[in-house]
């Protein structure tokens, strides 16, 4: 199941707010990041949802707003959520040092440096959702396959076929060797394993992947797959 990168923008200037949302959307598209972007005009509007339980991975926060001091809002946020990454965005360089008081990720000046913002988003996303790989030799070449891209693995004779969204790669070895210690790769059949994060539906006989592919699930492994899928849903 794909991890959603939850982004919030709190900015009282309408034109800049719209521009920032567009820039972030383009950055996430280039980085192949599945995201949600929530936009808030005031600190009070943001706090209303936050105090009711809404949580974000990244917050871009204007320091100087008509009704709210961004630094004070950040201090309140930190009392409840130490994990959200905060990037301050402002036109006043005098506030730069104050960001350290709330463990801010960075401080960006207006007009925005889109290149720097892309670096910050890429780094924060990677540290938050580390992209692990399976590395092996195939056909004399080293293959480096991101686990998040794997849909399923199938034993075919003495090799394993690894199904990705756009191709299939082959590993000359055992299925058990590839999935060992890989929490999201779950054995579902004597000859198959699935990436539980890319499963959208589970029946008594098949796991249905996000791309619609049906992967067989035997009775022996059905309970394991059910438990793994429930855990993944709870963790999202």
C-alpha cells in the first residue's frame, strides 16, 4: 500500500498560497510522491483541524500572518506533534534563528527558491518513508529493485520472477532468499509472495494488487496475509 505524504500550507497571502501549492504539486509529481495537500488561510483555521486530530508529515508555515504569529503556532504544534516537519516561509530574514526553537526543518525566504524546496521535500520524504531495495545479480548485471515497486514474486522453475508496474525482472535463486527479513513482502502461496503495501483487496483465494493483478493465496497462508493487511491498514 502506497504511503501518502501529507502536506499542509498555512499562508495568508492568496496569490502566494496558490503558487506554493502548484509548485509543491509539480515537485511531488517529479519525485513520484503520492501526496495530499491541505491549504489554510489562517493559523486558527489550521489549528482547528489539528486540535481535532488532523496530522501532517510536512507543514509550510508563514511566520508573519495578519492574525497569527507563525512561531507561536509552531510552538503549540510541537506540544502535540514532535514528528511533523516544519518549513518556515517568510519575507523577513530576522526570524531565521527563531526556527531552531521549534526544531524547524528549514527556513525559506520569499520569493521562493523552488529548487531548494524540492531538495527539502525529497530529503524529508526519503527519511520518513525510507525506500529499501532488493539487490541481486541477474544476467551478469546488478539489479537494484525498490521494494515499494514490487507487486508480487513468483517461483518459476529454479528462478523467481519479480513483477513490477512496468516490467518483470528475474532472480536465479529461491523465493525465501528474497523475502527474508522484508516485512512488507508476505508469502501467500508456496510459489508466490506479495507486497502487502500494493494490495487493495483480499479474497479467500486471491490478493488483488493495485494494478488489478490477482495473486493466488493458499489456505495455508491466508491468515498470515489477512493479519499483514490489517496491520498495514492500521499503520497508514
